[in-house]
C-alpha cells in the first residue's frame, strides 16, 4: 500500500515507445509499491488520433525477451501481430546468400504504440493528444538560446518528444547535445511485398549503389528503408522528386526485389540521420527536474534496428530508478535521475558506437561493393563490430563454412595453401582465414596474426638491448606470431624517446641486438621486423615508469628537433625546425641503421612514421607548419619522410619486406584528411613499400580519439580498398573471432595485436589450440604442454 504522502505528478511529453513504456511501468509499479507516495502519470502526445505512425520496427529476440518479461500484458496482446524470422539475406551483384540464426521480430509501429497506449490507459495513465507540451519559452536568454519554464504542479517532466525534441533545444545549455549528421540520404517506406526474412538488396546504378533494408511487419506488409550517398542521390535526381515520385523511381530500380509490389509512403521524405549524444541527460528548470528519454536523448542508426530497443530499455531503466526510491520527494527524484544516468549511459553509448560503425559502413558502400559476394556478405554482417566470426559460427555454422570455403578458393587462386592443419576428427571444417599464409616481397609469412611493436624501456644507458630483450623476444617467438616486431629503435642518440630506448647507431648496439635475437632465430616460422625511428619533438622524455614528461637538464635532457618549432605539450621544450643539412644527416642515420639491420639478418624492416615522432611530424598539417618546400600541401609534407623511406629502400634488399608505420588520422581539428591519407598511401606504393602498418593519432597532445573495439581498422581498410595496398591494421583487437571477421571482410591483410601479446606470449598458440589447429614450427621442448592444452580444448566444455 502506498502511504499518505501527496501524490507525485510526472508529466511525459511525447507518446512514442519511450514515453508510453515509462508511463505504463510507473503506473503498474506505483500500484505495487508498499512505500512512498502514489505516482500520477500523464502523457501528452502532440499528434491527434493514434499519435505517431510509420511502418514496421524490428526487435531482436533478446530485446523482446526483456520487454515481454517486464511488460507481460504487452507480449500477450502483440503476439498475434508480429512476424518472426531467423534469416538475413544479402543480395549483391546477382547473387544471394542466406545467413540464419539471427532471431528477430517485425511489428507495425502503429500496433506497438496503440497497444502501449491501451495498456497505459488501463493502468490509470492519463493520456491526452492533439496538443504539444512545449517548453514554455521564457524568451531569449544569454547568447540567444531559448530557455524553458517550469510547469505548475509538475514534480518531474520527462521529455520523450522524439529526435526533434523541443525540450532538448530549450535546455541545450545544460544538456549540451551533440548532433552529428550522417552523410547518407535515406527514406523510410512500406510495401505490400510479403517477406519472411530480413533482406539487404544492393542495386548498382550509374551513379552509385543504392541499398534497401527490407523486413516484414505484417503478413502483407514490409518496411523498406532505402539509402545511398549524396552523389548517388543527386545523380539519380531524387533530390528533385517528392515522396510519391521517389517511390515510383525506387519501384523501378528494385522491381525484382519487390516482386512487382508497390511502395507505400507516409512522411517518407529523404533525410539524413542525426547521431545524437547528450553530455547530461537531465537538468532542472525553475526547480522542476527535466529528464530526456528515448530518441530525444540518444539516437541509434536504423541500420542496427535498435532505436525502439534503446528507447524502451531506457524507459525501463528510468522507471526502475524512480520506483527504487524509498522517498520520492524532490531529493528522491534527483537521486533517481542520477542513478538512471549512471547505470544506463554505458550500455547506451556501446550501442550507439555499434550503430555509428554500421552507419559508416553503409556510407562507404562504394568501397565494399567490389568485394567478392561472400566477403561482401561477411563484411555486411560484421559491420557494427558487435558480431564476430565466432558468434556467426554459433548462429549458422554451415553459412560460415561457405564463407571460409569461398576464402580458401580465392586464396588458392593466389597460390596460398594452408600450412596449418586441423586436428583429426574435424577435418571437414575449413580453417578460419587467420591461418592463411601471406607472401610479402620474398618472404612467406606463416599466417596473418602479428605482434605489434612495443617499447620495453629496458635498454641500458648505452642504448643496448639486454637480457630482458633476450627473454622477451625469445618467449614471444615461441608463441609464433607471423611477424614479431621489435620495439622502436632509435637511429641516433637524439632519436631516442627515453634513455631506456634501444638504438642501432653503433657496433656495440648491433652486437647486443645479435645476442637478443638469438632465440628468435631458432624459430624460422617467425619473421622478426626491426622498427627504426626518430622521436623528434617527443624525445628526451622520462620513461612511463618514471612518470613520463620531459627530462630535466639535470637528468640528461638533449635538444629536440622537429618539422616545425612547436612543443609537444605544455611544459615541453620547443624543438628546433630541421634545416636541409640536418635532414640529410638524419636520412644517413636511417640508412646506416638499415645496413646494420641487414647485417643482423632480420626478415623485415619498418620505418616508423607514425604517432607524432619525427617523420610523422612532417606528414601532419598540425605539426608541420613550414612555409618552405617541406611544408604546405601534402606532397610537400611528404618530401622528407619519402626521402628517408626511399633511401632505406635503396639499401634494403627487394626480397626483404619494407614496412612503414603511419598514423592516418590525427583525431584533432585541422589534422590529416582522407585525401591526405590516400596521397600518403600512394606515395608508399610508389616508393616500393611492401606493407603499410596503419595506426592513428598521438600526433598532438589535444587529440580526441574515438576508442572502441577494432577502432583503427577503417583507416587500414581505406588504403586496402581504394589503393589495393597490402595493409596491417591494429588497435583493440583481442579475440581470434575479431581477427577472422576483419580478414573475411577485407579490412586488412594482416592484423596486429599489441597489449594481448604483453599479457600472453602464447596468444596465437592458445587460439590455435582452441580452434583445433596445429601450427607449423611448434617448439619441441614445449610439445607435451601443448598436447595437453589441445586435448583439453577438444573436450566438451
Ligand atoms: C528509417 C527509420 C527506421 C527505423 N527502424 C527501426 C527499427 O527497425 N527498429 C527500431 O527499434 N527502431 C527503428 N527506428 C527508430 C524508432 O522509430 C525510434 O527510435 C523510436 O520510435 C524512438 O521512440 P521515442 O518514443 O523516443 O520517439 P518517437 O517514436 O519519435 O516518439 C516521440 C513522440 O513525441 C511526440 N512529440 C514530439 N514533440 C512533442 C511535444 N512537444 N509534445 C508532445 N508530444 C510531442 C511525437 O509526435 C511522437 O509521437 C527507425 C527510425 C527510422 C527513422
Ligand atoms: C607498452 C606499449 C609500447 C608501445 N611501443 C610502440 C613502439 O615502440 N612502436 C610503435 O610503433 N608502437 C608502439 N606501441 C603501439 C602498439 O604497437 C599498438 O599500435 C597499440 O598498442 C594498439 O594495439 P593494441 O590495442 O592491440 O594494444 C606501443 C604500445 C604499448 C602498449
């Protein structure tokens, strides 16, 4: 029983899935509360009649499970209406493939909203429609922003007023929304075409590819979302057509996909999708708390079909937080809002990250359409990064086999036969792609997984590697990465990052490397690549263990040089801009170190031109502001790095691979553009670079990178798909499922992992054991241990 407190009055602006779900949960929850005041809920919907309309929405089995268990009445009433399916079809270049096991249901949006309304009303929610609940403008505030007024008698205002939220606009100063408009044009239509599964159709026109995302939501009704890039949209003249005329043109283009059925329109105008993030989800207006909910607060791109999921799950979170309060007074309400935001923000942001990755994939569809059919389908399935190879094996193993088979057929045409093999008993399944060899110049790599270069900060004061490196590289060689990269090795004393970084500018250092690599040499399957670099303005630093930051003069600091006299960060010394003589001298330093690397007989060499070090500093317009022939347009910024790379190439034998590491995005305004990245990629190809190792950032201290799993891969993919370069990608790749998905989707030729190898020198061997794969070159001394691991991996878990 609720107590004798005066009731709490909650007003909800907007009767969409978010507002109605919240209202229903609060009304039901309030009845069952044994403490605190009654909650009176009122929903005000702007549109007359049934409120918002539209075609179908998609809910995954997982979301349905959660929604139905929280709102059992909803499941009962909706079950006659929804259409379930497991299959996703991909239609591309005259071929079609079906991947099963996905578990979704389509539902008419009107049915969903109407049913929520009925249930809410039955639970005692007051519903009004036909008049907007506006923020009650209180005139121009500072800076021209409109403010909002409190509503008399309302204890909490929930702004569930959709993506165009007037409340969010009025409260923008506090809420700080960030809207990023996705580039593609899309229109949401319906059709009488009967479907029984989800279909992606790609139709290639003279102006570019058009994609349809189509799914059923009633027996004879399906939703069709069409999208394309701006050039295609304008090329097809769709920008000049109204909804009806656009539908007629799309009916013509998608005639066979639609089976001759017409398209239906309802507010189906062409739009661009706004990706919305808010720094705060709630604030106060004249003492009245206001919280944003659903699309008003956070959007998720339609290509992951999760806008309704996000809206309804956020409503559940808010209802839980409110109902959990013992005392729902002014303070209790604020506690509830804070609790809701704390609990819900991370899941929302993860989903938004996946949604944005998915949206960006469709924006680059021109780069993907040329992929072979099964690779295209795999790239499409894994575009949001939420699904990996392993998850797809779980959902539809037969389909994954088809994708693997297609991969190996293509590999065979390139003369690549697997050298690894499956354990007996599972011979029918092809190997995942990461076990494919690769030819780089004259070098045959055993597979596609690499250990990224990682500084150890363990060299002695003379820049010599020692016992640590013998152990470190020796044990990692036993783990069998295809390439084992050495850490950044300085070409001169001033080129070191720290006093604990190794060098390769004199004989004692060369000798020390010879000793440190002696165990690596016992593993002929592992290719060791020496990474040569010059720290530029980021040198003369303390080690991370000593707290980073610049060395003091008393600690042995040395003078810094760079493309331009710009310090790395506050408190750092200003470097001297290199003149031509100094450039020639540094070029010679790289050449002598390359000669030493050749004497050390390492399999490959990498020039480090990434992460804001000296050569990278020339490439980025943020760090190269020179007005002479070495700065300005990208071709001029490329001059010095290319001079060094060509000089190294000239002494490094053609049969041994030369790789170059690049940061292809600075994550800061005014940094490298996509055109710059492509120009840099072309320069690598022209200079005979065999492998481009693509990283990003660390160019400027004020960078704002967008982290996430596999976050740097789009930059590797750009060079691979636009220029056909052999590329290696890196960054937050932690599982073999991710590696295999990346390779299948054609994002990279090699995948490098950094931190996972630090934690486990046997990362690769462990994955192989789990996959039932025997790798060539297994160390005999450890055979008994690995036999046990492999045996255990075969046992049912
Ligand atoms: C092309 C496309 C495809 C989509 N496909 C899917 C899908 O497959 N699956 C999925 O889950 N989601 C999908 N969505 C997203 C989904 O429609 C929304 O994310 C979801 O409806 C959000 O619910 P909401 O209640 O927050 O907002 P809305 O559904 O937009 O509801 C907001 C309501 O507030 C009303 N309103 C606006 N202003 C006021 C005001 N001042 N006062 C009172 N009322 C007001 C509006 O009339 C509206 O009824 C898709 C969206 C698009 C654009
Ligand atoms: C401890 C450490 C040291 C690193 N040192 C280097 C280096 O010497 N040269 C280089 O190019 N990158 C260096 N990196 C970057 C890694 O090569 C890699 O790009 C990065 O760790 C991202 O991969 P991950 O997410 O798999 O760790 C270093 C990274 C770590 C964690």
